[in-house]
C-alpha cells in the first residue's frame, strides 16, 4: 500500500492526493491504512464514525467526508473535529445555514465541498444549480471545494461527452473564484492523467486534459493493488499486491469416478481424483458464485476449484499434485492469484472482493512486505 501510494504520488505532483479509505480501507483496515498512507495529503471516506476515529487515532491532515453528513449531530461532530464535508443536496445546505455548530466551519477553515452531478445521476447538484450554490456559499465566506465523479473513467477510449462536461465545470468554478479547489478524478481517471516515466506503463494510460486533474486526485482501489480497469491487471500499471487472502488445507478426500462434491453435487469426478478441502467460504468473503476451474494456489501449484463454495469451506481438485496434504498453505487471492483475475472469473470486480471480507477473517500486517495477509 505504501509503495502504491509512492508510485502514484510521484507521478501526480504537484497535485494533492486523497487516499480513499472507505469500507475499512477496502477491507485492509484503518490502522493499516494510517500507517501506509502517512504521506498522503488527506484521507477520504464516507462513514462519519470512521472519520472521527481517524482523528482519535492521530491523523492531523485533512479528512474528507465524501457523502457528507446525515444529520445535525454529524455536522456538529465534523465541525468539532475539523473534517471537510461534501454537500450534495439542498437539505444539507439548510442544515449548514441553520445549525449553530456550523458557525465554527469558517474560523476553523473547514471546507465545504459542493458535489456536482456529472452524468452518473447518483448524488449532486446539476451544474447550473451547483454553481449557484457555490456562489452563495462563497458570498457567505465559507472555504470551498467542488467535487465530481467521472461517469465512465474506466471506459476506453473514455467518455468525451462526460470529460467535456467536467472541463466546462472546472472553468466555471475557477471563474467564480480561482481559490476554490476541485477534485474530479478517482483511481481510473487519475491513472489516465498520470504521465509515467516508464513508456510501457504510460502506453496503458490514454491521455486526459490536464485540467481534469484539478487540484486534488482521489486514489482508491489502485492504492490496494487492484485495477480500476476491467481489461487491465494492476501489475500492468506497476502497482503491487497489497493483500493476500490465505488459508490452509483441512483435509484431502479420495474420490472414485462418478462421485460428487459439495452442495448440489455440481462437480462430478470424471475419473478417480483427489479433492483438497480448504478452510474458507462465502462467510469469509470468498465469492459463492466462483465456477469450477477457478484457480486456487495450493502447495506451490495452481489448482482448479471443484464444486460449489459453501459457507466455511471450498473444494479444489488436486489430482495432478499428489504431494498436497492437510496443513498445506493456500492462497485464494494475492501474489499468485490476482484479485482482478479472480473477480473476472466470478463475474464481479476486485473492489467487491477486497471490501467484502468479513470480520471473522483475521488481519495480519506484514510490515516487512507492506502487505496485509488475511
């Protein structure tokens, strides 16, 4: 994680960067993120309670609450803790104007980030309305930012209409006040903006207009060694694996031809075979929809999943590797099984797998390697 931040920061200067740590740092844990991202310019997330925890854990740089506050208590807590907040709806602006604690936002330099709907039609003001609110807040003396999200940052060759909309927005915001900072680019957009010194890496990143990098980039999944692009592996961008999901073999079963494995008997042995039973299942966050043949690394070999993933176990055909036995180490994703490749085989994305790990999976921080071994 630290190495990925260093790579992305080196290429993004002089822009500032948010390290996004929502969803418990994409499943890696806030404590690990605090250590790994100490050189980030700020941390961004959506959970008010976790934002306050970051302050309690000693983070003194900016924190951005990307979906803003949910009620007056959230706004008061953010004001007291010095946490920047996004405002994406009229009701939030009303709370800012009517809540006594909001008076402290100005003298404490807490920034209000107006969220613009750039075409995703999730959160945010339409551009004309948002610019109007930005002008009103500027007249009221608040420190301000403008934030938006690329609608199709991971598309190739991109989404020219969306990109032009953001370019126009950037110009309009700076015309109101050049001191208003902007943040538009998530991991995918940020990587497309970066100019790598390595031609092999640079060729994988279609150019975007430099203005779209604005003042702050938001690095999310790239920090954790996963790809923001469906058809690109993270290693192609020079990113390092940050998480290994590991387990061990519980037992090895010998099957005769025609015998079945697991719930529903999805896997049928064509010949006599050996099945390794691994201590990991969908209650740990491994995808239940993983099909037969999904790669699993056992005892130094890639072996195919065989049978339906259950709550606590999964089963793997190890017939070609008779040396595999109970107690052998297993990697479900990590160095040998890239999380992006596993996700693609399961019809999902790496984001879901990383953030979907459950609380019962122990987190072990390998400080020497800078990885989370789970």
